[in-house]
């Protein structure tokens, strides 16, 4: 990204729960920034092998299940409880680098993440109230990566009076047919669909729009547009 003459470029930290750089979704956020900030990326799983991740960070029964992408392109299923210390470490390091606005690239719920002076943007704090306002009584459908994540929805959405219907299709490993089936569950059942993972792309949005025939919200695009107003 080219710095304009006489202009000190702000930095936006973006931390994925997988590995950085996120070549799949970073361009979506960068388009929203429109050159107003430099995107600095880091990942909770940076430097870790897939074998290590599977052996040490996979979810145990009753743990909060998440999924993300490695730089190899493969997907991993991980435990929130096990990666949260790694995630907090990346946040602290970014803050120590002088980055004052940090975006968490995950729509999951992470109780207790913190900064000292930087502003931490957690999508789970932003998306539910925004969706509440945008849906305005319309039927809301939600597509997430894993069927196991269905039970986590109440924790995130019920405080806002939302009870979206759920279907699963992974942005990392889901086939076209899986997206067709997920979107098909909302045919005549939802007026608005949200892709509830920061790993979905415009391609996924186009697929779901085609199969469901209703407007589809891409979480990372929406968050990117909101964050762009703060840098």
C-alpha cells in the first residue's frame, strides 16, 4: 500500500485465530479501508504446525469450537479455551508495537480479551446489535462453518432478542453443494442471511444469494466498512 506524500499512514492491526497473512479475506478489509490505513496482520497459530495444532489445540468435549485457516490453505478445528492465551499474546504484542486499533478477525465470543490503551474491535460485540437494527423484524438466517457451533448462537444473539435459524457450510472446506444445501434451508424461511464467520468471501456470498434468493450479509465486509470510519 503506497503512502501518500505528507500523510502519516495509520495502522490497523488484524489478528486471525488461524495463521497470517489471510490472503483470502484481507483484500475485503483493505478495500473497505480505501487506503486510509495500513493493514498489519498476525495470527494466533503463527509458526505452529498442523500436527501440533491437532494434538494440543483441538477442542475437548464441552469446549467452545472454532475453525480457521492456515497459510497452507488447510482448515483446522480448534478450542477457544486453548487458543485464547495465544490470541491475547498477539494482541499485547501488537499494542506494544504502537498499533492503536486492533480488529479481531473472528465472529466468535471471547470473554476477557483486553488491551491497555489500544481499541480492540471484537465482531461479536458489533454484529448482533447491527443485525438487530438491520433485520427490523425480518426473519434472519445464519450460515456458520460448523454444525457444532449452533448451540453457541444463543450466547451471542439472544441478548439482542434474535434467534436466527442456522445452517452449516465451511468457508474453508465446504463444497458448492454444501453451500447450495445450506442456502436451500432458508428458501422461503428467511428474509435476510448473514455469513457468520470472517472467513467467508464474496464468492460465498454470491453462491448463497443465488440459491436462497434473499440479501446476504458478509460479516468481514460489514465489519471492514464500520472499522474504516475509525481510522
